[in-house]
C-alpha cells in the first residue's frame, strides 16, 4: 500500500471517531429483493427431491436473513453465488440434538446418524462461517463431537479432517471466543487420537485414499497406506490452530506444545513430501517408508491451503498454467494430464485419477488465493486466479441449469453422476467463501485490522459489491466502482462498517484498516 492510500484510510477512520457502535443491520448498497428472481427460478427448475429444515418455499426468507449479498457485471458469477447459498440451505437438517449439515441429500448406507458424513466437514465450516445465524454451525460441530451420548459420533474420524483449523478460522469471522474455548478439549482429544492411529516413526501421518475421501487415485488405492500431502497438511493446520486456541485460553504451555508440533510437521512436509525431480509435493508410498508415487496430483497444492510452503516451492504452480499439467477446459484436474494413468480407472467409480472434483478445486483455489496474499510470486497472478475461478463457475451447470454434483469430465463438462439422484446438490466443496475471501478479498484476521485484498485483475470488472457481511458483530460492505457512476458512492475501492465509509482507495489493491472491527 502506498503512503497516499494509507493516509486516506487512516484519515477517514480517525475522522469518524473510531466508533464501535453498530449503526445498521441491513445492507448498505444492495437490496435482497434484487436476488429474489434467482431464488424463484431455482425453486421451480426441478423437483424438490428432499425437504430438510428449510423448504424451497422458505428459501428466500432464509437467505434474506442469513447471507452476504453479491453484485457484479458477470451474470454467471452472480447466479452461481446465489445458487450455492440456496443449495447449501437444502442440507440443513434439524435433529433431536441440534442442526446439522448433510453431504448428500439422499441417505447413504455408510453415513453416521442423521445421514452425517465427516469428509467435507472443514468445507462446511469455511462456507457456513458467513451465515448470519451461527446456531447452525454451533450445533453441527457440537453434534459431531458430543452427539453420541456426550462423546464424538462413531464415524467422525472415518475421514481425514482439518476441523480444528476450520473452527479457528471461523472464530476469525465471528469472534466467538467462548465457543472456541468450549470446543478446545474435544479438538485436542481428536488430534491426539489421530497421532496415535496415523502417525509413523518418521513423524509423518499416513492415510488411505478412501479415508481422504479420494477413492481411486494414481498415487495409491482404497487400501493403500501412504504418507499423503492431505492428512499431513491437515494435521499441521490443526496443530497450529490448537496452538492459537490455547493462547486464547491463556494456556502458554499448551500453545507452545502445539506450535512445536506444527513446526515439526512443516519441516517434514517441506523436506520429505517435496519431490525435487518434479518440483511438487507428492505422496510417499508405504506410510512414508517407500518411494515417491511419481505423479503430480492436486493434493500437492493443499500445503498452501495452510500457508506451509516458502517461495522456493512456487515452481509447483506452473502446472496450473499448462494443458499437460492440471489445466483443462472445465477446470483443474485432480491429476496431471500428461501421466499415462490419467483417467484410466474407468468411469463413475469415484475415481480421483484426473476428473474434476469441486472438493479439490475449492482446496486448490483457496491455496492459490493464500499464496497470492503472501509475498510477490513470479508464477501466480490475479489474472490466473480469476481464470480458474471463472472455470469453476462455468463448470457448475448441467443441461443449461445451475448444478453442483460429485465430479465431472474435464473436457466436456459433463457431470459423471449427474443423472443419479445422489449427486444433486452435493455439499462437498466451497464456493462462496472463495468469492468473499479470494475474489473480493476480505481476509479474516484475529486482530482488529480489517484487511481487504481483491484478486480481481485490473480492467476486468468496472464494478462489484459485497454487502451485508456479518463480521465480528459488524456489517461490512465492500464495493469497487471504477468511475463512481454505478453505485453513486464515489470512485474506487471503498469499505463501509455499519453503513459508514471507513476507507477509500482510488485503485483496486490491498487495504489494511486499523481499529476497524
């Protein structure tokens, strides 16, 4: 940020007296009625295959009360943004123990009670943290950890998890310290159990593909036990989150203990899982005692989801720019397209050998945004990020209508289980969190600094607005209006807190506003 822009930010904030009183609980710029036509269309475009806590007929009222509003000149971005909130709402189920989120709308034989599956729990928390009513996530997390006669649900640990990380990153949005401290012992116990069951003598964690939610991969198999970038990155993220939570609890020894675990895992990931021959983080066979699997897979980007790598590993991102790497007409493949075993497992058996999975796309796009918010990169750019986000948007259609399912063909965009009832509205990824924290660039922080860093390429959109964002008890509005004529609130990038302008920048770039929340 240059000094001129910094002066504008601080000057505006001081001039408004640094008020902490919430003045408004309604959108400042946008109007909920303007997205009503999307909801009306979604409600009628196909049958309501299952009704949970909020039926279609109540979806607009629920969205009006719960979601940030988004506006931009690119129609498909807006449509999918509202579609994803509308479809997420379908998965809220009220049980005798509280609200939960399902993954599939239809019942699955391998699910826990109430059709709960823990595979995408981290995704659910990251996406749901932007809802105004946080009772849904409060209940959901507590049911997973205490819904089985006071203990964790039987199948909580069926899948690898980054739950502690997600819970702490949710805290950065809602500031609910009481909830975090209440859940801390449960999350510590979960971490310790993963260490006992999945950690090797080398210090790395191992997992089978299916327990990572990635059934048929080139690097392994349903029954193979390998040291994968997934679980090791998740456990780093969880350890770091537990250290930060312990600091909130004023438990310095526990904070230091978990920080040391995180530091050790970071070193192991950088030293052992980085294959210098391929310039990529790769799976190591035989619980980490074997050789590299010799294949680049999308899971090699998960370390950036938790900000683990240094700039020295940036060369890995070259693979999202080339067609024999991960770049395909409909998005990011789950394995490099040049590999001789790419898409060889046979269609429609939940294969992760190359087809596009939104679960993985969301992780990679989050990782890419994290890297772009770090030190300057010679490989990545906001233009590249936007293009991949655009491909993600374009992929979420089926037969001309908005759709989110399990996985799709990388060249045709055809949803490979799209005609199966189980695939409709598959709640297995994030999208709106990517719009909020990546594209618009609201970067949740633990301190009082409000950080905004849009990843929109210069000249791409002349205007956008994200409004009605509930953040630490305040209502935020972030808008970009290149010439000031679209929203009539002035030119440039502007931030409002509870309806009052706190920062203006003439350029689309990073803002850091002190004492804003």
